[in-house]
C-alpha cells in the first residue's frame, strides 16, 4: 500500500466573498445534542478530465468557490457559543472557515484500483482539526484540497456536526462544485429554519416515546459507566477497523438464505444490516439473555410529500434514529428473513408523528450526561454520497470517497454503508466496522464461513450462455380446440392428490372473495437443462405429474371446486377432483425465444393450455398446468390459476413446492397455511374507516358513468407493449432528481412515477380530472412480531394503497414530488391500514360488476418471480418468465414490473403496458423525452 506525506501550506481563514448578515441563530433540538459536538469527516477523490479547459489550479478555484458559497451558507462562517443551560447558538460573525492547500507525490491510481477504503495515509488528506470534540468558538468547517501529481485532487472536510449532517455537508460540497464551474448561484438554495425541529413542549411534559425500545434504552444511559458492553469499555487504541465489500456475487449468496420469492424484494441495505448485526453480536460475545439494539440513521428529507416537515435545501441535522430491540438469543436463532423484516419495519417506522416524538425525546435528554447506549449497533446508509452528480465539476469527475474511519473515532462505533466498485468493476457496497481486535478476528472467522457459502453457490450463479438466435416468428406446432399440442402423448387430464385428503368446505377471506378476482391469473416459466447433469428424469412428464399430485396433498383445496352460496359468497368444496395437466412438445430450442429472453414471448398461446372462459371459475378446476418440452432439453411451465384461491406469491409458492417434490424432497420447505379468517371483516358495522381519503373518493365514483378511455376501448382496440429499463435508462431518470433522492429512490419508485405521468398524458385526461395510482403490495412478513400474515399463507394477501392527484398536479409538479408520493404510498400499508382495507373490500361487495376503476393506474412489482431460487431443480435452472399479457386482459390494464436481462446482459426491469393504440404512440413519445435528456434537475416540458 502506498505511503506518502502531504506538503501542506499554512491554514488560512476563508471568509464570505461579500458582506453577510451579523446575527445570532438558534440550533434545533436535533442539532443541539451533546453527542454531535464533534467534527464529522467526509472525503472525495476527483480525476481530472482529459482535454478539458478547467482551471490551472484546482485549489485556487476551490478557495474562490468556497468564499462564494459562504455568502449563501453564512452561518458556517460563524462560531458556536454556549448560552446558559448549555444550549448552543451560532454567532454569524463571518470570521471564516479553515482552508489548507496541499500537494502529494502520488497518483490517483496509487490509492488502489478499485478505489476502496481504507484509503492509505488518509490523515495526510485531511487538515488537523485539533481536539475533534472541541467545537465551541472554533471554525465550523476545515477543508483541505490536496493536488496529486496526475492532475487529480482530493477534497477532505471536517465539519461541526451540530451545524449539518451528512446530507447537509454534501449539499455544501455540491454548491462549491457548482460555483467552481461558473454557476451564478447554487441549484439548491440553503434553508436554515431550525425551529421546525425544536420541541414546543415543556421539559416537564411527559414524553411519548417514538417506540417501546426507546424508554428502556434511555433509562439505561444513567448506568452507562457500569456498562458491560465491550464496545464501550475497550480503549480506542485496542480497536481495529475493517471494511467489508459486498458485490453482486456476495449479495446473491446472502439472498440464497432468504426464501426465493422474497429474495428480490429485500433491499441490499436491509439484508446487509441484518447479517452484519447478527455477526457483530456473535463476535462481541454478548450473553444470550441480554438485550441488543439496532439504531438506523434515517434521512427525513422529502418524506410525507405535501405534508413534508423538512423543506428542500434544509442543511441542518435531519436524521432520525428508529430503534429495534431483541435479546441475543432471539436475534441469533431466528430465521434470517425475520431479522431482515425487522430491519425493514424499523426503517419504515419513521413517520411525521414519530419524528415529532423523537424531537421531544432528544430535547428531554439535554440534562443527561453524554453516553453511548450499551449493546447498540448504529448503522447509516451513506451510499447517496456516491450518487452525487452534483459533485461533477465538468473539468473533473468524482470517482470515490465517503465517510472514512478517521477524525473522531468515538463517533464511528457503528457502520456506514458506502457505494464503491469491487475488483470486477461492479457497483457494490462497502461497510465499515470498528471492533475490539479479538472480536474482529471472530467476525473474520464468521466471514470466512460466509465465503465458503459464496463459493459453494458459484455454480448456481453462473449461467451458461446459449448461441445467439433470431427470435421466433412462428412455431412448428398446432393445437386442438383445448389448447393441447397435436401429437403430444396425452389429452388434458385431471391430476388428483396422491393420497386421501380431507373432504370439507373452506371459506375464503374477504380479500379472496372479490368479484374482480373471479378470473384465472397466468404465470409462465422457462427452464434450461444444466449441461453435464445426469439426474434429469428419464420421463419429465411423469415426474412432474407425480410431484404435482404430491403437492396437492399439502395444497388439497386447490384440487377442489368453488361454489357460490347465498349472497354470492364463494366457498371451496375440497372434493379432490383434481387440477388439469397437459403434456406438450415444441420443435424449438430455448435460445430461439430470443437472447435475452424478454416478453412478449412468441407463440405464447402454444405454451398455455386453454382454460375456456377466463372469468368462469365456479365449479371448474382451479389450476390448469401445461409443461412443454423443447428440443434442446429445456422446458416451459405455463399456469392458469383461479385468482380467488391465490395471488402471485402463492402461485410461486405452489410452483416451488412442485419443484422441490420433483427433485425428491420429502415435503415442501414452506408448508401451506389456509387461515383465511385472518383477512376477513371483523365486525358487521355498515360504516367503515377508509384506508385514506383517496379510497372514499374512488369508491364514491363507482356509481357514475366513466369517461375513461381505458374502460371504453374494446380489447381489440388495445395494444400491448413492454418497456425495458436497464442501468442506462435508470441513470437517465435519476438525473431528473436532486442528488440525495437520486441515490435513495428505488427503481420501482422511479419507473412507476415516470410511467404514471407519461400514461396520464398519453390518455388525454383533462387537467382538472382526478387520477389515481394503486400499488399492489404484498403484505407477507410485515410488522415482524405482530405479523398479521403467517409464513406459508397462500391466500390473497395483496393490499392496494392509493394515491390521488389531479392531472394538472401530477404532470406539473417536480418529478421528485411524484417519486416521493410513490414512496409514501408504498410505505402506507400498516397493520391498521390493512385492517381498514379488509373492511373496505368487504363493503364494496355490493358492487358485483366492479372490475376496473376510473382513471386508476394499477401497478404490481412481480420481480420476485425471477428471484426464485426455489425454482432450481438441480438438473434444470429457471432462466426467465413472469406474468405475461395473456389470458384475462381486463385484469391487465395496469402494469407488472418483472425482472429480466437487457441486451447488454444487465439485470433490468421490464414493465408491461396495455393501452389504446393512439395513446400508446403518445406514451412512447413522452417516455423518449424522459430517457433521452440527461441534464441534471431538468424541468421536463410535457405535451399536456
């Protein structure tokens, strides 16, 4: 590793470039914490762009831009003062900030390829702040710019944490970068307004704690000196820091420990946090009955949409820390998915009310001594730093950096998640960890075991590329009226449970028993035979039928029939009559379906048996399955399943059970659970509490004639299209967002926001009309210990929160607002909200003809289908599929997000869309505007 000494000039004070107000400003209660009285550290590495006419001296350009930035951020040029009672204020004195020029005889590539922490000689790239805990009466920002001999440079910052959090520091850095490029003013104007995060409660007012974990945690601070936490008792010189890199290969290995159809729905932050918390707890040797806590630092900017508490440009501390609490035994012995769900639940618990409670709680702590809570793992997601398009200087590009374990080490007892490139050049996450030396050794041993797991999964991760082939335009097969390929060995046949099963009648839930679910949902899966495997069944069809019959022993209601009782309520008679199975062959190879394998799949109707009338589900088989053998040895499995019995997750759960039994498992790994009463209305009251105002407005409109072109256009006037979003397309969309949101927005949020907007414009709705977004959310596994849906439940457990705007509001608001609205809608499904949706669903059974909803865009995230590790058969691997635009088209008026590979082999999202022909052409033009323009924060002019 390279070693060097930087040649520093004497520090100088840089004051605002022009006169600024002389005043005293109050801090918020979030800012004014004793725990934040230190200098936070951020570092950024920049590469000089070849052939660009940038400034000759980057240090001089940075100094001038810094002075200009301080005109806007003038409190940063002041000094902190402590008033009576120990409360801090900022005297805006314009004394300036510290700036140091430096040179180092190293090149950017000497820091490592790829550029990963720990950065060698990082202390040489940061000026000396002195005592990092002494912030009163001193400069609030210390900046060093180090020129490298390759022309690149490193910018290192120490900033008083009482003034700004990480987002605030990056906002200031972006301003400096913009002004260094010649901008007249910052694109994000700073906002002070610290009073919005200050409590109005008297110190004697009883506290409403943000959650039940806070009270015992805060009460324990009085005993911090007696803590038996090795993290608090170990001297800093006996601590070691390490960084752990998680690329796609490592993430795939960790996802293999999560049930298949949930593996893709969890975020990398949730999965890594769950694993690291668990491994850290074991490594630190806590006792089994002790309580351990997870504290997640969450950025509160941009949440709650119209009721946003934090204004755009706010650069004070706006981080909030929800807490989860378990005993060591509970954490280390429960399934990993339970820990992942706990992390997810903790993240989404930060509501406006919870924030207000946290402000009150933090204000109440000012009389307590500053102490670190025992056995608490603090985690921050700082990957947004690397998303900083604003840090691009035109003449220099940001190539890496983050929050190093440097400066005030006592503030680094948790972990920061940072974005990086791994050795293979792939986007990855690097996680910092500070531990006592013996504990770190134990954690490395745990990691060594983890690497064995990763190594053992390499065969699963590596797919075999097939030779390129043109996409099929026709199939050399024909079908009879029942959809069976002529020449196949058997006609459609009924497959019954392999053993006797209970004869009983089972009720459906109110979520199941919706008129709009009276149809057969369609799923298709493509499988490739793994080369060199000798365990493929000699008779694929016989093996599949046997596995299907065995699966029906566990899922025996699926072999029954629906019956309509008085009041049009459906029940399932468990008659064991069986499901339909069709054997077929096709004279094509898998690669002829296209490379990559993308919808629309050619000759799709040849791969699905004909269920007859798609909306006639009473008294008929509840499942139709066709398996088509291909000439390459691969096969295609196509399913039609009655939606009143199961949703998409359940179909996959059932398919996984068939796959497991086909490879010789004694029983399914996920045992099915019926329990439909869980999602049935609890009371008979005629009044209901709507899940949100959009529901009442929507349901009140059901009795009126619709002028929605989506409902008045006949099916033959519709066209289906699929839109692929790879890395390039997602980057184009992120470029329309501010830096922090660009890094935190999920692909589902981005794509849903832009497609809702473009679809609304394309359909020509009038500006004053109300349009709605309905997101189908899977409710399984939420709320952790208070879970409503048990593991294995295979009824409909999808809930559809709704957002509502006028067309004018949707199409004229900033794109960031639409993305935030999608996020807010997703996160609105709580246990209480679910119960309200159940009641509402039961209530609308009086509208039996209700199938679709006026001016409503329904969206489902079904990418979890492709995450199906459970589909791996050993001798065959799942290579693609999903929910195609086939079967009941009236149920396909919205969009499904499905996982795929794009033409460059990147993991991508493909989104289905059904629209009138002319509207589809307008939609494509609108999408081109968004995907072809790449300037940051561009205001899009639509054709509205």
